[in-house]
C-alpha cells in the first residue's frame, strides 16, 4: 500500500512539474512572440549596431480621430550613422571622393576628422536613409562603417507641439523634457532590458512585472483630434499675425468629462527641430504653466454663485452709478458710466464691473470665497501635463471689500487658462467640476490596455443654477455680443468676453494700454458638447476682446458643429 502511495505521489509530482514547465514555456512564448516580437525583429538587423550598444527605444504617442482611428503623434524613425575610423584609413582622399558622390560633405571638416590618426571613431553624418546606407555599403570602403540609429519623430511637425512636448538629453540619457513626453516618461521610456535574461527567473520571480501594468512600459493614446487641433492652430496663427499679439492660445474641451480635443499656442515650435529654436520661451505651455488676470469671463462665475446661494436672480436689480468706492479705492465700469437701475442680465450683457462687485458684496466675504474655492480657483486641476501652476488667489483671503470686488470681475486674482476652463465648464454641464486630461488610455507592451480617464465629478452648483446662467449667457450672444451680429438661429451658444488690464510688475498697478483678451463659450448651451477658450496677450491696435476673439471663436464653433455633425437644438 505504501509503495502504491509513493508511486502515485511521484506521478503527481512529475505531472505538476511538467505542467509548471509547460506554463513557463507558454508564458515565454507569449513574451517572445507578442510582447517582444518587434524587439526580436530588430535583432535581425544588429549587423549595423555597435557591439555592446542597444538601439534607443521609446513608446509611441497617438492622436485619435473622431471615428476612433488612431494616428501617430510621436514615434521612432530609423536611419544610419556614417562613421570613419582614421586609424584604419589608407586612402583618405579616395574615401572622401567616394562618399561625396552619395552625400554632401564639407571637405575641411571631413579631413579634420580623418587626420586624427590616433582616433578610432569619428562621426561624419547622421540620420541617413536606408537607400543611401545601402549605396555606401556597396562601396566597401576601408575604415568606413554604418551603424543603425533611431530618433524621436513627430509626423505632424508643429501640430500639438505644446501638448506633446519633446525628447532631449538629460546628461547622457534621452528622456522626455516637456509635455506628455515628460509627464508620461515612466510609460514611454524603454530601459533597454535584456531579451536573453533567465526566463525562469522572469516567470517565477516577477510575474506581475512581466505581464501586468506594473511593468509600466507602453504607448499612450490621447484625446487630441488632429483636424480639430489643426483648425485651432490655424485660427490662432492668423490671430497672432493680425493683431501682433505677444502670445495667443486656445483649448477645446468636452465639458462633460474633461477630454481635451485641442490645445495650442502661437507662436509655436516644431519638436523635430526643437534644438534649433533660439527662443526657448516658445516651449512653455502657457495654458497650464502661466497665470493671468482673466477679466470679465470670471463674471459668470460670480453671478452663478449669487444665483446658487439665492442672493440674486437674473431679474434682480441694482442701481449702477458707474463706480463704487470700497476700502478707500474706487472701481468703475469699463467706460466709467452708470446705467441707473439695471438687472443682472445687463451685468453680463454690458459687462458691468459694478454689477459683479454688487453680487460679491451680497454674497459676503466668506460665501464668495467658498464658491470661488469650490470652482477650483487657486488649485491645480491635475491635468496630465508637467509644471502646472496653481494660480494666485491670495486676494480672496483679504478682509477688505476692494479685493472682494476686483476678484468678482477677474482682476486681482491670476489663474491658469486650464483652471479657468474647468471652472467655466461647470456653468454648462449641470454644475460639476471635471478632470481635464489629454491621455485616455495606456497600451502596455504586455498587450493590456488600461483607461486612465478620471470620470469623477465634483458638484459645485445646483443643476438649476447651471441652466439659469446658461440661459443668461445665451442671451448675451443672441442680443449683446456685437449687437447680436453672430447669433446662430438654430444653435444655442453661451459665451462671454473678457478684457483685463495687465499688471505692471515693476511700478505696481496696471498698464493703461496693455490688455489680455479672453473669450469662452460652450454649445449647444443646455447640453454642451464642447467648451472653447481663447486668449490673446497684448494684441495691438484694439482694446476689447469682442473685436479680436469673436470671429475666431465663431469660426471654431461652426467648424466643430459641422465636423462632428452636431444636430440643432433650437
């Protein structure tokens, strides 16, 4: 009996070992064919790679078309480095003459390198095509070698460059230096892991690392829609040139979930040529990293807070004297004129500073501050881009009425554009703060795909408040914005302009003739698909944002309505 039991135990033990070995082999087969197939394919070309050196590798970034098709935004390009070995060369002139027929070479530079007789290696040219490399190889020149190389390539050139960022050297390491390249560097970076490591150790010791998201390496898919991005960039470029603005920018976002379909600044840069860019300031993503006093586009937030708290309604009135003196200082409407007894709709229609200040005073310091904090003003949005600024809202903590009043119409507090867009989106989406984001999912090398969208919403306004302020903003477009010249008969558009004075950092106060123009709008107003934000820093020859930004906003709106086939809502 004992003998039979031992025999059965041995059979089971051998069976378990065989099963484990089979699983290990299947796992390794999956890793080799599915996960590392492209890497093994690359090994077939290693005759062009220098000994003990891995080809540089990095994950890809994708845009997503409106139909879900993915197109490359950042990828790798392969070519060849041409090098000479001066110690081995016996006919420098002959080598130069032969190479010169295939590629342009500077004679002096070539011979300066070729004459370094003690030097074993000098690079002559980089990023040569396969065709050129094949021709040079056929020459069989002594002391000449070709080595395969790879580099980061952005097929769209300038397209979405501030969102994508670029790859550059940090010491001797190529890594993400800006934008998504930097924020998602842990995912995109390839550590050059050895394909020939002990697979039993990999299977049994690092199961999670081998087959799960913890491994990190992968590609990223963005919500950037190339056609929408291209239209926005063209609009901003035209705007910058027409008004000689220092900088202009824009964001197109879904106010329901925070997906960003386009984000752009002008002037811009080509990430393929970033090293040649003399003005490094162009690399800064001002939509996320810089703060501005936004001006009158903040008034709808003030009025929404007043409506939500029950201290005003759209028909509430006040006596507009044209100015208010608070804490020993005077604030005034943009033209200094009073309108007499007017309602809150006119505060938005005519952009009355005194009206916004009146609402803030009715709310009181504590309640006004609480609403602006709920809107997320003065805090990071958490957008998946590096170096996000939090904003400067210290004036909300002041005990003086004057800071309360100026904040109500967007002066004295400085916000990032993305922070502003998130707050304004709550006016149209039912009263929620959403999480602005660009990347929607990560596709890991293991074959696993994981969504990274945060669909949580934070309630900041009652749904009824959202509907009421939206109705008021629609009326602004239909009747007040350039006297209703841009109303759309079949679509409800909710929008507001802002013209803010720019602070003088040296002398204090504000420049009398320098302005920041801003514009936001969402549509269809009562169930919006998009919110569009535009801004221009110091446009020349024009004072008010209604004259600079209305036309580009409406052009973008019409493009999105047509491109996404949005049905009429009225």
